[in-house]
C-alpha cells in the first residue's frame, strides 16, 4: 500500500521549520517504497527551498534517511548537527515566509481546484492550501479504490 503524505507543508516541528515534517515523511515513505505515485521524495519546490534554507544537500539528506530511517525528532537532531548545533533564525524566518506566501502558477492552481471540484474564484491562491487540497483529493481517490 502506497501512502499520500498527509502532513501539510504548513506544519513545522520543534525546530520551527515549515515543510520539514512533510519532507521527512515523503523521504521515509520513499525509502520503504511506500510513497504514493506522483510524489517525489525530494522535489524541486518546497523540498528544494527547505534543503537550501537548512544548508542540506539533496543526496546527503536522501541517503541519511534511507540508511538510518530516523524518527522525526532524530531527523531534526541530524539537521541541527549539520548546521553546527544551531539554526540561523533569520534564514528560518525567511524560509517560513517563502513557504507561506508561495503561489503556484495559474495552470497548477486551476488543475488542483478542478480535481477537487472547486471553482477558481480567487479565494484559494497559496500553494500550501492548494497542495493540501491536492493531497486530500488524491487520498480520497485512493480510499475509494480500496
């Protein structure tokens, strides 16, 4: 059974970094062959933004998770260690603002809203909420197929 990652990019763990719990979940599911089709373990959008904000390499992060299968708190400890034991608060704040205010292009927005059965009336514009809708839509499709 493959899983849609249902942790939102708008969620932060104890370190206060938005999207980090979702990124961990996607990677750990992928490491076990359980990530739903169409979901990259480390993609170009919020994943790349998060890796960059935390000075983490994509392959290094993927390899750590695949090799160690860390719990979320173990993953955060690793992230902290890779940053010399302390995160740059200003960099985390910039990252969190970037995640919060990121907008998908018009085509992506229309596609996600259409699949969810919603009109593109301008009320849902941010990528975090659009991605949530996309996840919930995909999860529901999977659930109905079971």
